[in-house]
C-alpha cells in the first residue's frame, strides 16, 4: 500500500520484517514467559492496570485523564481493516512463528478488536525515527514501539520497569498491536504497529521476531504513517474517537483474547486498581462491551457502579471504595500515633501505648466511623541523613464483611499483592503519598508493581536493600501497620486468631489407640502387677468450626460452644494443592471460582461475598452448615477457614 511518504522513505506502508543475518544468535522473545506469573498472568486485569497506569503518567494537566476501553465483539468487529494487515499473514502463519496455528484468523476474516485510548494526555512524544536510546534523553515513542522491558520514566512516575506495553500483544491472538498517537508538542498524528513472533521462515527466507507496521525508510528503519487519509481510514475501521489533532494515544489490539474481557471483569479491575485516582478526580474510565453495554466510572458514579457489580459478580469493592471516599473527602476522623525512631528496626510491638489516643480511636471504630491514623516515620538511607516522612492508615469496622487484607496505595496505584496480616471485621487502607517514602517503596516493587520485596536474591529486592537500612523490617512495619494499630487498641491483642488451616483431602480419620476394641467400649479394668500407670491423655479441645471432605467438595460446620464468643463472620479460602510453594498464592482464576463453578448450600448462614477462591459468609445461627461442591475430584484441595468480625455491640 502507498501513502504520502516522508523524506527518504519508500512511500509504502505495511508490515515489515528484517531478515536474519548469518552468524546472528537465535534469541527468541521471552518477555511473555518472564512476566507470566506476575504482570500478565491475567491479561484483562493486567491490561487495565498497566494501561491506565501509563495513561496517568502521561497526564497533560489538571483535567482528569479519560480512558475509553472498547471491546468490539463479533457483532461490531472491523470488516474493512484488511489494508492494515498487508504483509503480515505469511509471517504469523509460518510454522515456527510461535503462535497457535489453529487460532490464527484468515486474511479475509472480520477483526474483533480491543480499543484502549486516552485523552487529556501528552501522547507519545519524541523523535519517531530514533532507533537507539540516547543517554539522558526521553523518547516515549521509541520506548513504546522499539523497546521491551525498558523505560525512560522518572522517579515521580507510577511505574518504571517498562512492561506496560507488553500486556497489549499478550492480549492479542496474533501478538500484535497498533498505536495511533498525537503528540502534544507536534499535533501530528502518527500510526504504527508492532508484532512479536519468534524466528521463522517464509519462502525459505529467515526472519527475526519483530515486525513493524509503517513506512520503511532506506536506512532500514520503519517509521510511522503520517498521511491523514490513511490515519482517518484506520480510525473509521476501529472506531477511534480522537480527532486528528487531539493529543493522546489510541491502542488497537486485533483478534483479542476474549477471556477476562467481559464487562464485569473489566469493571472489577478498574475498581480494584484505579479507585484512588478516580475518587481524587484524576481519572475517568468509559467501558464499552458487547452487545451495546456502556459503563461510566467517575468520582460521581464509582460507588453506584461498585454496588451494582458486587451484585452482578459477587465481588465487592464497596467497603474499600467508600472508605477511600471518606479518606479523600476529609470525612475520616483524624488521629496520630507517635512512633519514636528506634535505635534499630521498627516494630509495632515496641510502639509505646498512648492510652488516651488509643481510646479515642477505639471509640470511633466502635461507632463505625472512618478513621485516619497519621504515622510519622523515619526513613534511613545507607548514605546520608535520615528522612522524616509518614504514611496514613484508614480503618473502619465492618461487622458484616471480611477484608482479605489491607489495601495499599502508593502514588495513586494499588500494590495488590503485599504480604500483610488481616484484622477480622476491619476494612483497612494504607496510603503512601509522601514523595520520599513513595520513591523508596517503588524501589522495592517487582516489575508489575504488585509487591514490595526485600529478597537480596531478586533484582527488585536488591534495589531497596542497597539504598536503605533495615529494609525487611521497614516493609514489614508498613505492611502490617493496620494490624499493628488494631492490636494496640484492642484488649485482646495478645490472643491468637481463631483460624484453622486444613487440607481436607488429607485429614486422617480418628483412630482409637486400643486396637480390637470398639470406640465406645469401656477399657478393661487394670489388674495388679500389669505394669505402671500410664497417664490418660487430655481430651482434645472441641472446635467451633470443623471441615470435612465431600468427594467433589467439602462441608464447613459450626457448633455451639459455651466458652466461645458468638461467631459472626466466616471467611473460607480454597486452592488446589501444589507440589511446592504456597497453594493459596498459586491459585489462578482458571482453576475454579466461587459464584461461577462452585455450588454452595447454606443452613444457618448466608453468603455475603463470593469471588475467585474466597467465600465470605454471615453466620446467623451457632450451629450452621456451608456445603461447597464442584471441585475437580482428581485434585487435592486445601481449605483455610478463619472466624472473625465479632459483634462490636
């Protein structure tokens, strides 16, 4: 195809691959495998998280960033997009392209697509023909299209590893994506595409993995298409809504993978990862899914959307969204816990008790108020002077709901996989807004910004430990701050949690130690001279909760014990057993899902939340039954049941 070209170009746009030169190593891309357990194990969720994070980093001014996500479906698939795949089919159809051959569409197939575009952003600035990074220079266009796992983001940005763009080809059935950008400094529309394959052969010619859509120049660099007629045709084909002069970025993922891109999953991902900037008024998200569903998520609508989709999907974000709403609006009751800098590591067990302050916090919690606790903190670099900083912990008592663990927000983005202890019946939000502490914690994050790590064997762990003293205890102190505060204000902080962990398909049956005698038969009387007396072992303490296997499921049963406080809330977490590691951390939504694959029957209890591998039940009677069926009978199942949320009244 031809277009109005740039100086030095062949004026032909299409897909271009470089031939493999003799003697070059055959290094196939591995970014998909490298990040499969972190950033992109769930393509839909990761696309929302990484894509919106990049859009927020490119915010143009005080106006909120608008992100539009459109899933076309087959009904609205592009049927006039053939020119934009010219020169690609013979490569994706090669035997060793790395794609699943049975899933490759035909050249004349209509193209269902995913469109992700942002507005009120700067677009991809920088020289679009630059083909090598420059020292100290920023070129967002170069890093988006021509690099992988690299970034030129600065200290104040939300991300820094450069993997956001990786989620787009991962979501495509042919590992391809297009980017149409209008940079704020030039207002010149630029259209380019990229596909990531493996080394492959076409008509006996050998090609390298990366292909680019655009105009090939004489020096071998593929540049973007700038012809406004071609760009307008692309915009019509894929329903791009920006104008030719509207700064920002529109990304098209052709033949998207449908898994996890339903309206409910997309909304839940936006709520889970982006509730804070939405409530701050920095972000609005518009979701369009087939057949003709449109959902607006803004500061004004987010609570209503959270309530609606909690009913639709059984996954509730309502408590944390409303808590964040009170935190941002200033309605939370303000408190401060003074933490004197210790000579060594920070520990919550060493924090002095200010009874007057703790009493006020306890009273506000008992009133179900949102409370904000300001925690001053001293960050201690390995070099230089200590830095005075702080973080905030927001809490509210939720008698009817169990929060799995506190939610963590660092510089507007959630860090969802922080290892932290939960507090029964308490919704908790830990927010790091102060720049010095936010920058320090960003150094501890893994590539997908989902965890804080200090393991010196890992790159992200070394980045933190090489900069700050007492690195592991610093992370632990912040991660367990909600639990630490709750422990300080409760009179039962030294009591162990009522929790049980049971592998339900490996429970040994009770056995009587006296063989050949029925369990209820009396033991024969002892005769003189039969030997010394053996102390009778104490009777095992009865448990308020028991779990038993049911073939393709399990039964959780409660019993009334006069010595126990009334049970109000029960949280059950389930995972298939694994050969090594933590089964619960290795759970994937494809294993099973409550509210989707698993049937639950309750007596004396009611399900208040059911999502993924977590079930939360309100206990209405001391003696109750919760039956769960539908698991794979060929696999061992592990069940963790925790009781909490005691009645504050």
